[in-house]
């Protein structure tokens, strides 16, 4: 028996209203009209937008809902998404090729609305729209793509403070390239670097190419305000992560620029950010740079120094090895954690566990900090050393309160065909508490299979 169109519409409306994305998708697949009206008579896409329900809005748009449909008040679902202040929701609603799909008037309307919210401020605009004089309630929330953003509630309405990011995103989508200073001013100095507004302001300039944007970027290196230089470092991070894979000349230029900048940057936070980009690529001066800053007072810099001294499958010089092992005793746990990770066999061309490295890992695996112990256990597990000292270290880790660390220890024993593997996995706890894709959960099965094979 098939559902009638009205039954499907009712089920779809109920699913959208409650945020049941799976049912929304199922209803659409069975033929429900994606623009079915909700309880207020507006298309259900407006219901998802009002609820800030990114997933449901995405399913509706993918299923054919019209984000550009003109509503009785002259708005559209897409304009209403801009009103919400959620960059992710607007990105979801914008759809493919908006520059071609939307008229110039519609594009300008979206830009003007985002700019109005940004320039007025969320609190002031909400006061204007609601007439409420009550105190605004603000809280930090996560956007679906991993950024965070301020959410403001006032007068019965809730809006996210992401209109700067929305404006920057719309400009890029519509082929507009405002001056770098204008984009930067949207986030400097008031935004956090995990904020959606900050992400957009540093990401989209990284996609631009040509002498004009390069000159604007490089000029920031001499800016007296460290926050402006930090902005530049973040643009360079995006530029090298997303934008230069097929641009060898740009990449070489960027790395040389970063290498030079690292020699003279006085601010610790900025220098750490520069090194964080610089160490993502090969460069002949990296080890020398690491040795220069190994005693830097900022632990964020020393944490990046570790990676200046550690190149994957590249032998370290004696000086680099000595400096790296010296950081085993660093007072900052985040630096010791980086050292523990850098002592992984991936950074040892012949994958042999040298005595000094073994001593360092055995020290770090007993560190007072949990993250340091985790990183050290992972690195130590990667070697094939089966000495009593190494086996004893993993057995001690089975007493840890942290289940992940116990699993790492059990996995290490299984890899070494240690007869105590069965007991070790029993002490881990239920393996279904871990991801089904966690390779370490298969250690017990592999050990048993190997034991049966040996007995046969």
C-alpha cells in the first residue's frame, strides 16, 4: 500500500518540524513534494531555516526545494537563511553556481542584507526588529563544519553572529574581490581564530592569485600589530593547505617567504603560526631554523621547533637529535607531546629504535600528562622492539584509567605476539566502545589467528 500525497506531505511536515532528517529523506524519495507547506503555510524549507536545522535544510535543497522561491513578504528561504547569521546554513542554501542562477538584483539583495546585519550588529538589529529592551543572552555554539560562533537570543528570536563570514562567502560566490584590508577589518581585532567569521576572512583570500593579492598579503608581514601578522599567517596556512597543490611556482614562492619571515618574526604566537605552515613543506633551512628557536620562551614556538627538527623518513643530524631529545624535559606538556609524536618510527628512515630514543620514549610514556603518555605509547608501539623494558612499559599502561591508552598497550602487545595479549584486551573493556574502524580493536583477533596458525 502506497502513501497518499497528503499522507506523505503530513509525514514530511512532521519530520521537518522535529528535525528527523532520515524520515525527511525517505519521504522525498517516496515522492513527497519538497516545497510542501508547513504549519505556517510557508514552504517547509523555511521551517528548517527558522530552526537552524542545517541537515534538514540540506536534504530539502538536495531533494528539490526551491531556496529562491519568493514568499508573501517578498523574502526567499535563502534570504531568511542570511537573517539567521549561520554561515554554514547559508552555504548549504546557496546551492550550485549561484552567480549564474541568481539575478543581479537577487545577488545584491543578499549582499546588502548580510552587510546590514554586520554593520549594525546582531544585538542592535534584534532590538530594532523585536522592540525588546531586555538584556541579550549570548552563548558560544558550534557550527556543523567545526567552527564556533556567538549565538544571541533577544526578544524571542535567536540569531548567530556570522554575518561577516556570510558576506565574505557571498562575495566569493558572486565573483567579487574586495580589498584585503576590507575583509580583514571584519575580524581584526575582535574575532577569535576558531570563529566562523575568522575562518571565512582568512580562507577566501587564500584562494585568490595574482600580483595584486600577493602584494597586499606580503605587506602585512611588516604590520606593527601582531594580530594583523597573525591574520597573514592564517591566510598562508589556508593558501598552502588548499590552494597550491597544482601551483609549483606559487608553492616555492610561499615557502621561501615563510622561511624568510620566520627569521625575523618577534611575536611568539605569530612565529608559531608561521612555523606551523613552514614545516608542512620541505625546505633546506628548516633544521637551522629549529635549532635557532629551540630555546624560545614561548612553548607554542618550541612545539613547532620539534617539526623543524623532524622530517618524515629523513635522518636527523646529531645536532637536531640532541636538541629534540633535550625537549623531552621541556616544562610545557604540549611540547613534550610533540616530541613523543616526532619519535614515531615514521621519522626514522631505518625504523630502528636507537638507545637514546628508547630511553626518551620510556620516560615520556611515564609522563604525568595523559596526552604525552598517549603520544609516547603510539610511537613506542610502532617499533618492533620486544625488550623487557618495552613490554613492561605497556603492561604498566594497562592500569591506566584512560581506555584509549589501555587499548594502545594491548594492541602493542598483540603486535609483538605477547602471550599476555588475551589478558591485556580483557583489561581494556568492551571493544564496541571504540570506533569500528579503529584498527587496534582487531589486535585480539589477529593474535588468536596467529596463535592457531602456530599451533597448526
